[in-house]
């Protein structure tokens, strides 16, 4: 089976890889690449985070009195997905539990990714299904797309902003050693975050339970006005992470999440982890992020 598949509309084209069900290219009608192309600073493009977002204490999942090793962001991003549909404007892929996953995460699941393009819009829908007849499925899920930063050549990084759909009052959470640290004020007031490398000196800016369900990522032209803008929106996700490597790199990750890393000092049963989702037997939960090019 092909390892990648391209979907396209008149305004946008996207390439999806079977490994990790990961979008690896997002181009506009002029052929301009908008996704980070997996350079040495970060070897990914837009991975799917499942069944955890961030890290667990000691990279250890605890369930039923047993301990399982599960590393940062889970295993879906490195899994080989099965193609369900490949058409000119849609791609669907799926991945289910097996012995390898149960050695790390002792739960039955099915994860399906559904990618679509329409006009200038690209939508990524994740569906998590609990196939168990009697057991609750605890999980977290997140998107991790990395966009070019600067978004337009010649526009300084510091001339970019995130414009939130609603006024945000915080708090945000710090990240310490990959785990959630104490609450702290948002690094901006109101609806506009000015982007600068210094924001990420201590890892991601983590924003739990946002009021907004969309942000506009804007490159401000030197003469004023907008040089380029992307709108990233989501549903089903509650939290948002914004990240770029603290050492500096030409990309910015805008990450809708449902769930976050373990708080510092917490090391209990996974099903009781703060922020974890619990899916009833036979149920399906749906999450979507979308970008308007």
C-alpha cells in the first residue's frame, strides 16, 4: 500500500502519511509550503498525540496495580495506520490496539483519522472508539501541527501574533521537566499574543480550558496590515499548547488538546489522572481541528 496520499482542492493540497496518520505537507494554491518539514530541530510535521498528551511521571502508566512504560505523547504518532479511504479530497486511516500497544497501554481502542479538503479549508477529524463491552477507556488526545515561523519570508518572527476568538483571562500552566508546573499568568492580555522566541524559554505555553475555539496566526507586514494569516479552529478539544524549541527554530506549533501532561507530584492510576477523558463501553468521541489557508 502507498505510504502517502495527496488530497487537494482548488486552494489547498495536503499529503498524509500512513505512518502516524500524519499530515506531512500543507500547501496553498501557489504551492507555498506551510507546514514544518521535519528538520533536525524537530523531526516531525503534525503528529497525532494518543493515548496521552505530554508526559506521565516517570514515563509510567499505572492501571490495575500494574505499571506500564509509556513515553511522551504516546505511540500513535509512530504507528502504522491502515488506509480506509483514499480519494481526491479525502483520506481516512485507522489503528487499533494489539499486543504491542497493550504492553504499554492495557486498553482496547480504535483510533480513526479522517482528513478532508474543501475550498481553502483542511479539516482533521479524530474518532476514538471504545470497543470493550464492559471497561471504560481512559485517554487523552491532541494535535501537534507545526507551521512555518516566520509565515512569510522577510517578516521577522516578532512581527507575528496569535489573535484569539475570545478574551482569555488564564491562568496558563508552566512546564517543568515535561510535567505541568504551577499556574501562572498568561503571557498576554486580552485576545492578542505577540509571538517571540523568548516565550518558549521554559518549554510550551500551556492554556487549559480556553474560552476560544479558534486562533488566527498572523504575519504583520512591515508597512502594517496583514502579510498572511491562517485560522486554526477546533471542536472537542478543550486546551491549547503553543510551542517552539527554546533553542530557536523556524516553526511554531499550535496544538489543540484534550488532556495534558501529569501535574508535578502526581503519580496515581491513569484513569484518575487530572484531565483524562473516560469513554464508556461502545462509545465514540470525536475531535476536530481545521486550518483555513
